[in-house]
C-alpha cells in the first residue's frame, strides 16, 4: 500500500506542478487557445488563475516535501485534501459548462487525491 501511495503521490505531484506553473506563467488567452478543454480559463480573471496555480504548486510541494524531510508529515494528507477540494471545484465548473468528458478526468484526479489523503491519514500514515 505504501508503494502505491508513493507512486500516485509522485504522479500527482508532477501533474499539479505542471498545471500550476502553467496557470502562473502562461497568459490565459494563450492557454484558452491551446484546446477546447482549456476554454474555462476565460471565465476567471488572471489573478484568480494565478491564485489557483499557486495553490496547486503548494499542494504538489506539500504532497512530497514533508514526507521526504520527515518534518510535519501530517501536511501530506492535508495537502492531498486541499487538492481534492480544488478538484471538486473543477468538477463542478466542468459540469456547469457541460464538459462531461473533462469532468470525468477531473473526477479521476479527485479520486486519486482522495485516495492519497485517506491512505496517509488512516491506512499508511507517515510517522515523523
């Protein structure tokens, strides 16, 4: 179980770092032009997108760094819970926009972050 949690944590960390830095440094008009699935960015102000990106980066760092350093490992499941909340909001947005395929993808990320949160809170907690 511990190995599965680490693998999923590593994958989620990469995804959220990539996504977060994209929201911070790519202009929203350019991001919206990349694909139909990214048109949602036009619904938000640039500052809001930067805030979402910053939260994703902090969540990604919180998934790995406390466990690797052995300092405050309780932050790992808390970071996973925070990312699960972000993905809940993303799913709600996608459903409201009628983007059901994208909502399913966001649901998969929600399930993975919830798995890490539950796994690190109850099944295989990290001890510091």
